[in-house]
C-alpha cells in the first residue's frame, strides 16, 4: 500500500469514529430537559385563568453532581430560562446527588433565585433529568390598571417595582411585611402594606366599578393570594389594610383608648375596671407596667389624648344618656413616665346641647368615646346611637367645671369610638364601626387640613379596615410617627367564638403627608 493510500484509509477511519459521538462504556449522558418548582398546591383545572406567570430566573445556575461512593464531583453551568436545547453532561455510572443555587444579591429582585437539589441513579447510556427547584423568595405583583406610575418599594433604598406583561412586580426574600407607595390615575396616593411569604404569590389589583373582569391567575407553582380593591369615586380604595396584628393580654380585654408618648404606648380599660393606666410593649402588646390613678374611680373611661405636657383620660362613656358626672382627668406626662401612681386634676363638663337626661340605653346622641388634643383644646366626638352621626365639641384643658362647646356634626355612618390628631394639628382620624351586629365593619374617617373648628374644612374619606373577627371591637387609635397609627380592639364574643383583644397598625401615608 502506497503512503498516499495509507493516509486516506487512516483519514476515513478517523472520520468514521467521529460520526455520532457516544459516551464511553459505563458512562451515561444526562440531558437536563427542564426545571420544575416544587409546590404543595395543585392547580384546579376549573379555574378560568387569564394569566399564567412565567418566572424569570438568573441566567446562570451552576450544578454540582457528586458521586455517592467516590465523592468525585462534576460541574455544569446552565441557563434555567432556556431549555429549547437540553443541557448535557457525561457522568460515570453510579448514584449521584446534585445541587445548584443561583448567585444573586439583594432582597428585592427582578428574577427568582432558585436552589435545586435531588438524586439520580445512572446505569444506562442516557437519562433525562427534570430539575426540582425551590426558593426562599416570594412574588408580589400589582396590576397596572388604574395606576399612573410604577409603585415604589419602601426600604433603606426605595426602588420602583419592575415591569412585565401589564404588571408591576418584585421577588422579595423571606417572609415579612413590605410597604409599597402607590400613585393612582385619579391623582391620589397611598401606602400599601403587603405581607409576603417565601414561595408564595401575593397579587394585588385596584378596580373601579366600571372596570372589566379582573386579572385571574392560575396558581401554577406558587400558592396564590389575590386581593381586589375597589376604588371609590374619589379615587381611593374603599378599604385599607391593617397589619402587624397581635393579641393583647387578658388584662386589656376591655381596652378603650391609646396614647403614644415619647415612643411609649399606653392603654386603658373602660367602665367597671380598675382606675389604672397600662404601658404596653408597642411591638407585641405585652404589659410592661401599671400606673394607678389615685382618688378616682373608673366610671366609664373611653379614650386617651395627649398634649405636649399632659395625658388626658376621658371618663365620659354614657351608654344610657343620663350621666351628669362627665369628666376628663388631667395627668402630667413627666409623672406618668416615671411613677407607678399619679393623682389627676379634674375637668368636669356637660354638653351644651343636652337638656334631656332620661335613661335611654343605646338610643340617644349623647354618648362619647372619642377624644383628641389639638389646636390648644380638647376635642370630643360623640357616639350617636340614634342617627349614626358624630357631634364635635371642644373643651378648655383648664381644670374645673365647663360646658363643652358644640362646633358641628358629621355623618360618619356608624359609631365613633376613638380619635387622634397629628402633632402638627392638621390631620384628624376618627375610628369606629358600623352598627350592624355581627355584620359590622370597622372603619376610619380621615380629615385633611383639620383646623380644630370644622370637620368640613378639608377633605374627608372613609376607609373600611376589617371585621371584628380580625380586629376585635375597635376602640382606640393613636398616631405614632405620623401618619402611622396603632389601633386597639377589645375582646368580644362573635358567633360563639371568643375573639381576644387585638393591637394592629394602619399606615395613612399618602392620605396624610408626613
């Protein structure tokens, strides 16, 4: 055979060997065909979903295959967003564990970080592998409809949410509470608290009564919590979200008023209880200490208010309408903060428009459970059993006998049980509930540009905040760092179920300017 013929024969042999390369003997070719998120929830085929969310992932996922007996490891990097062509790796026969984790930084992301783990046994020349993944991030989406711009996620560095297919969204790490600033097409603004959970989808949308059908998500892999808010003609949602809900101790079963003084939270109980003020832990509601109020009884304590120098206790609950001993107790703040017993000065008063004192349980307009301090005066707001309005009165803070001056009234469409005014005196909030038995809903009324003399002077809005089953019977409200508030609810029995006293928060940013 000539040299030339030998060369061509060798070349033909080499080319034939390269044709259709295969793994070596005792080696398996693993083809990674896709990624499946692990979820306990199985989609209901009957759901008429309009949207299925496809998660975007970080573009690189580094997999490590480790053989169980030898401990030898093999690496493969893949892009989990694209399995049009399977990713392949050749591995010796054996039993393997595999693991991979996205490398990302930050607590709010446009992509879903994932971790994959699993086992695979290789004893044949080829095997397909579907990765099993999970994540410690959850998804928050907000439909774009009726919003004028991207919501802003609050935090140490506020940032806009990301955009995708008609939605604003972010992946948030862990379980917790996020706050998002919203700007509506109406020009109104609001701060929305969103409880987010790892490996869950929290979806929010805002609709007007004339809007088309809502966006309906198929819960494909993440368990879905979807909430629709209806926008009022004024452009605000008709509901707000109360959050950070905790149970109060049994000593606060009849909590009726709250005060916030130098970062410390105080509460009282209503009529028939001890004449005591309670300092509570603002985070979990536990009792820190008790302050005895000497020389007085608790006829029907209903609310607390504070001036820069004094705490006021409103002993003016008047369910029967026949009390002639209405009073406000005045206590120096410096004594309250440092002593376990205090002695009050007393403001005695009557209502300027009350001339009838007959016994009329829960069927009159001279009950009172709400008090605030603002514009140098004590501001009182009645609980009108008869017509579901509230009357606004003022008192001087000077001890002695007085007549509460009637300023005006307002249709609150329910029973007012608490009030507070921001430190700048411009923001007033009234707390109450509907008088509809077990079907009642708690609400807040917000009054902007309040001038201390007229409830009609600024814009007024009513927002529902939940049911007694979640909040108890809402009784006390106080501004913390304005416009964030604390609300307390006394224990009640509802449908045979005992609801313990509650403490929640409500953020009024956007409605009120901080």
